[in-house]
């Protein structure tokens, strides 16, 4: 089954003699082409949940499946390959490498692995052009605006053609106009490329771009609203 499925996922930590439950029995599904938002106060478990879906943290119990693959059964090497090939991460800071051009940000991993093809090079240019960066290919990160840097981060997340996109506060460092531009772009790319995507955000103005909104508090996830007016 494609997309993201969580089945009774929990995460517990030891703090001294007590056990803290950061995520409690979370179950939900995100289908290809859907952008789902998770909102809630700081410390509610949102980032912990995203880290488990992104194979950065292992659940204490429950099952995380991506495209039918049970992520919780993978060993360290398989997890590294899985993160590289199946997941596109977009973070609140664009995390661009300061000494690489816009174009080189995308092709770096393939170049380092010796697997860079002509098709890869062409796809990088096409993707950046599609995201409005066709005239910025040779620019360095310090020559870009905040919105442009986030668009490069979106292109980088899409470049390996992953199954899922995980965005953690992607608008935190942007002004209102650029924030709308970035989330609208994520939503349209998710739909066009049939990716299952989850966005953790504090910015409620961005929720109109999402297909479903969940609210998280004290590790418990609940449906906040269903968004009927979906962005096409």
C-alpha cells in the first residue's frame, strides 16, 4: 500500500525514575497526493512523530509503514538508504551548503556516490526552472532571498524522487508573503508528483493549503478539521 500508514505508534523516554510518553497510540494514513498538517503547542510531540515517520527515531511500540515497507524492521544501513531514497526533508532552516551553487545543492549526493547521469543533470535544471529558479542556478545561498532558499530546499527534497515529503516548520523564518508562496508550492508539487506529505507548523494561515489538519497535544493526535476547498 502506497503512502504513509501509522498503526498505534507510541514513543516513550526515561526521565530519571519516571517514563514520559511523548507520542501516544497514534494511527493515521496519508495517501499519495495529499498534504497533511499537524499543529499543536511546543512540546506536544509533533517533531517526535515526524522523526519516527522519517526513520530518524524508532517507536517504542506500533508500526510505521511507507509504501508498504515497515520502517521499524530496518537495520541501520537499510534505514540510511531508506532516508536517502524514500524521504524528502524540508526544514525550518533551508540548511543549504554555503559554498555550493543552487544547482550543486541538488546534485551533490549523486555526484559523491559517482552515480550522476546526464538525466540527473537535466532533471536538476528542469526542477529548479519549474520552481522559478532557472536564472539562479549558479548563485550561492548568500545571494538568495529567504523564500528562494526555501524553494531550493524544496527542489532538493524532490530531486531524488522520494515517496514522501516531511516538512518541519518550513515557514518559520519567512515573512507572510514568502510563507504563502512556499507552502502553496509544496502543496502543488505534492499533488502534481503524487507524494504523501506531512507538514508540522505553528502557522495557522497555511492550513488552507492542506487536505487534512490534525491537532496534537500531550502526545495525542486528533482530527482538527477536514479541508473541503483543496488547492488544485
